[in-house]
């Protein structure tokens, strides 16, 4: 037994040494060195004489139009904090605190942004409000003098992102309100406090920590916005960084260094905000509640006028949330003629936007009819969309799995070395990507690995098919902090006595980890994998930075659909295919969210009860067939 144990220890030590060396290699090569390379670009540009001028980019920053991009991003971030909090708090109060008729239906409408977001959501709003959108086309028929270009610029971005960013409120603020002790609300009402005062003095103070976190997250989201400003025409930081990254010195003055400076500015804002948030959280915010906590009872609005206004406001928001979803689903099953004319043809339902293809006849410049074979193609019959789906699926699955594996191993090491400096250092290293905006990490990868880098054995990771590996690494690194927070919480649920028992039975640390710890945290790990995959499958910001013909993700395919329709008689059905793509994304996201928050959220008792119900239903079905067979025998 002793020999086995010493052999086991030697294996553990080898795995431990290999794991630490591999982690250090990944941290320096895919986190630290690329970002340091980006920082040095700012101060190593050369002037017209060929000499290094450390302050050239900074002087250009103040002399050129670069401050306008920073100002526009700050303007969007500040306005989003106001609009998102107003709408986000409203939808949670209307569905969880106040007694509003049809609250369950309203909640489903408000949470639609959870099943489609990013570029899919923006293109969905474009489908409605763009210059040739459905609602814009209908409004122009009623108001001929209306400006068809109204949905563009800052207003369009603010409107779209306001309703896109309330998903965090729907998840986190909803849980905070449902956790309020109703005894405190009832006590305040018994003391004569009016409903509005109870809401202001009793309910809101309990929500302050959650609201503060959501505010910081919203500000960072607005500051680092990418898909909405790009598609809706708003000059902000991230789209400018991507544009400069693809430019050259022949086009304009030191574009790479300017992109690096904008990335560093974003990083400074992010670090400051996260530092403030961490400082606020360390202070601790607690609420004294009664010993027997009571479930919150929805409050009725006694004032008839206020009640009517609240219901009207609730259903107006519901229409804003649901209209894009309904229209996209409807037109995903309409033929090309109906989609082109933006009218619903109740006799023209079809699956051509999903499967199959059709020929398209159009007039040439000479007035003759010409046929393009298979120009009208469905989502799963078009080479570009199928290729984008396949590539994004594979890259997202690998990155989500890789992030979970790295974090599980790292968290196990952190818990085994709790309180030691090396464990603290590893945890902070895993949280490092949270300090930097996503665009900085991706831009750093693009510039640092776009040459034969010694650190990766002389390979150019941005060259041809290698870019796919680079995208996977970027996906993985960006998702490490979220995976760490979630999986670390799962490790707290492991009873230390189980590990002690396994050790006493002679099991090595590796065997204990694989057979004792991993099965306990596996449900949480699978949930993190599902959420990360869901977010990466239609991710746009990183895809736009790495965009090339060899790394064309699903999000970039969807974006290209907005510009390519009807070009030279090809891809005439891009809008229909885009609607079908959004429906496909909704289905995939909905299934994953159901598995995570539906099936995955049930405890053991609920699962056993569900299993019992299904067994009873199966027995009833079998009974029906058995009785039917007996009747046939008698006959």
C-alpha cells in the first residue's frame, strides 16, 4: 500500500508540475505578452524622419478626431445607465412586485432578449425599423413625408441597446426582489406608510447592491458596444478600433498605434469601474430581516388612474419587446415576394428560408429576363450560412469546454492550497481578462500573433486556418473569469470530510478529484459550459476583430446578409435567410436556457418527482395498448 501511495504521489507531483508550467505558459503567452505588445505600440511609432517618437500618437489623439469616438462612447454609456435602469427596474416591478394582470405573459415577453442578442437582435430591430423595414414601410404609406432614415445613429443605438441590455435585470434584479422579506413590507404598511413610500424606503434599499453592480455592467457594456454602433452607424470606440486594425500606414497615419491607444483607454475605464465595484462590494451591505422570512406578496395599485397607467405602460413595453420576435418568426416562413414587399401573404407560407433553393428571374440592364440558378436559398441550403454555423458551433464548443476544464483544474488547485500566495496568484491570473475589454484582448492577439512569434514556435497564428485556433483561444480567455466565479461557488458545496475519507482509504489526489469532487460539481460545470456556448455561438465583437475568409463565424455571416442582398442578382433572399437564422438562434438558445434554468435548476426531489410522473404516464399508455390487444383477442 505504501509503494502504491508513493507512486501515486509521484504521479501527482508530475501532473502538478506539468499543470503549473502549462498554466504559466498560457498566462504569459495568451494574456500578458500580447497586451504588453499593444502597449508598446503606442510609444514606438516612427515619425517622418524615421525616428521613434513616443508622444506622436498622443499628440495625434488630441489634434485629430479620436476624442470624438471616446466622447460618443461615454455619451452612450451614460445614457444607457439611465434608460436601461428605468426600463429594467420597470419590467421587474411590473412582473414581480405589483399585481399586474397577465404578469406571466409579460415576463415571457420581457425575457425574449435572453434567447437572442448581439448581432441577431440588432438585425432583428433593423428588419423592423430600417429604411426598408416592415414598420418603416408601413409608416411611410401612412405618412409619405416621413424620413425613412430615422432609425440610425445615436438614437437608434440607444433604443436598441436599452431593450437588449435589460436581460441582466430580468435575471439578477428579479431574484433580488423575490428575496425580499414580506414581513418588512407589511410592517411598514401597518405603520401607515403609503405604497410609494414603502417602495422607496423599504424595497429599494435592499436592491442597492444589485443595482450598483448592474449599473457598472451596463456602463461597461455601453462603453464597449460593438454590434449596434457598427450596424446602425454610430461612431464609437470599438468599431473604430476594428477599422484601424484592418488599415495600413499607406491609408492613414500609424493606424495600429491609434487602435492600441483607444484599446488602452477602454482598459483604463474598465479597470477603474471594476475597482470601484470591488471596493463597494467589500464594504458589505446587509439588511436586518425577521427570523421567519415570509414570501413576497404582490402589491395591488389602489389608485384607479395609476393602475390603468401601469397596465398601459406594461403592455406598451411588451409590444416593443415582442414585435421584433413575432415579425421575424412570421417572415421566416414567408416567400421571397412577401418579404421583399414587406407584406404578409397568408397564402404564401413556405420553408424555403430554411431548406431548399429556388431559381430567381430578374431584369437585366438591357430589359431582358435573366435566371440565376438557386439564387433563393434557405438557411441550411446555403454554403455560407452552413459553413458559419458549423465553424461557430465547433469553435464555441471547444472554447466553452476548454474554459471549463482549465477552471475546474485551477479551482481544485486553489482550494487545495487555500490561503497560500500561489493559490491567490492563480485566482487573480484567472480574473485578469475581466480587467480588460474584449476588444483589447482580441486586438492584441491580432497584432501580436500576426507574425512568426517565437513563443508559439515560430507560427503565425493569424495566417489562413491558424486564425481559427486564435479565435478559440480568445473565446476561452474571455470566458475564464465568468467560469471561475460560477465553478468556484460549486466547489464550496463539497464536504471536506469526503476528501479526507478518500485520502484515508489510500486514494491519491488525482483519483479523489476524478471520483469524488468532479461528480459533485459536474452539474454546475455543465451549466457554465452551456451558458458560455450560448454566448459564444453568435458572438460578434471578437468575430469582427478576427474576421477573415478563414475565420468567418456565424455572426459575421449574419452581418454580411444585411449588405449583400440582391447584389448582382445573387443572394436575393438574404433577408428571409436572416430571419430564419434568428429563429434558429432563438431555438438553440431557448433549449440551452431550458436545460440550464429549467431541468438543471431542479433539485433531487423535483427530479425524482418528475421521473415518477413520467413513469405513471408511460404505464397509462401501456395500459391503453394492453386493453386494446385484449379486445382484439376477444373479437
